[in-house]
């Protein structure tokens, strides 16, 4: 890691856990990955350096670590066609665009907050609502529990 100051909220193992899951699940069938709302780029850094993917952060805040490829922009589903895999690890307001991308590309999304519905949804209800939305559009989903401290460690995988 560089000498840049890295501030991380939550379980820092989530980046390693998600990267390892992506590699185990998709292997070399994907190469170019969109890390949506990826903040500093800690997930992309692991994907690039440890697993030799080409991952870039797409985040309007634009504060990625030095050396992490990034695009300072809001992610929209029409960007999905440029990538092999769309990842949203706690994507907050980008939850809808990430999920909508499953119509075009495989998606791994680990929602953290209810940016899905104006109704109050707990963690399980949020996962069920997103899966229901995808399945109603003919997209098969699978839920997985990732190897880091929860309760926001349940992901949805498509493709």
C-alpha cells in the first residue's frame, strides 16, 4: 500500500473477500471490471494487483488512491456494455444503476443502505426486494454471504 492516508469504515477485509469471491466465481471469464461507487479504490487495487484484472473505479467523488484507475463520473446502466463485470460493494445511491446493469452484464452487488425503496427495508428485505426486481425481469440471482463481518455482507450475484 502506498503512503497515502487510507481511511476505511467497516470491516477492511471486505475488499479481499469480495475480490477473492470474484476470482473464484468468474476466474478469467471476466477481465474489465467496473467498481461502481468504489471510493478510494481499495477493491480495484486488490483486483488489479492480486488477480490481474483491469478494474477501475467509477465514482463522482473522485478521491481514489494514486495509481488506481478511475473515472470521475456518476455511473449509469448504459456504461455496463464497456465492462465484463459490474461490481457495487456498498454502492449507496448507485444501487439502482448497478442492479439495472444486470440486464447487460453480470453483476455482484453488496447493498449496505436502503437506496432502493422509499419504504423502510432492513438488510434481508432489501436483498429480497432487489432479487425480486431482477427476477421479475428474467435475471437469475443468487445470494451469497461473503467472508467479512456483517450484517452488510450479503451479496447478490447475476450471470
